[in-house]
C-alpha cells in the first residue's frame, strides 16, 4: 500500500520549512557552542601562558641577581689570583736574589757588630747577578779600615773580601774607601 498524504500542500511546505529552520537553528547553535567552547579553551590557555610567562620573568629576575652576585665573586677571585701571582713573583725574586740561603737581616746585624767606631758606611749595593756586595764608607784612619777588613774576613757571613780603593775625602780629615765581598747566610733552623 501506498501512503496517501492528506495534508494540504501549504501545510506540508510549512512543516518542511519549519524542519529546515529547526535544523538551521540547531546547526547555528552548535556552531556558536563550538566557537564559544573554542574561545573559552583559547582564553584558558592564554591565561596559563601568561602565568607561565610571569613565573619565568620572576625566575629570570632571580637568576639576574644571582648572576650579579657571581660576577662580584668572580671579580674578587680574579683580584685574589692577581695578588697571589704578584706575591708569588715577589717570593720568586727574593728566592732568586738570596739563592735560598742568604738572610740579609743577619748580614746587616753582623755588619753592625763588626764595624769599628769611627767607621761609617754610606752605600751598600748588592749585585743580584754576581751576588757581590759593594760597600762604600769613610773612616778616621787607615788602621780602622784595615781592622774593618780583618773583621769582615774572619766573619762567617762574608767571603772574598777585597779592598778596591782608599782616598782622602775633600776635607782631608777622613779616608773614603770602597770594598766588595760576597755575603753568605746560615740556614735557618
């Protein structure tokens, strides 16, 4: 059997039109709902990214302050290393000059003990290459210069004592002299 449609054609058109409208409204509502949900998801992800960016900026500021502290510490370390190198260079120079065995305070103290009265030293020069000590001074007589030379030769702190010259000074009251020797120290105990 075949079905017979008894509805007038106008009502049938309206019903189809109503169904089409309902389908269009449903489709439009679905599209609006999808757009709204997509926007909501986008909005949430933007908020999440903003929070993440703020957290990373905070960490960056923290790291920046730590970096400045590290740079200050590195500068202090570099200064200490520079000072250490300078001190090591000075120590090396002193060791080269002394050969590890000369102790100049002992030598100067010995000079103070053996120099006779009325003998004055006015120049002491140590040549670091030859390790020879040049002494220049004045004395009231040749006998005092000879006594000073003898004291230097018998001292354990000097060797190879050599008188270079003696001359009368300008006033004629004193004798100027020049001598050289090699100082030698004793090992520290």
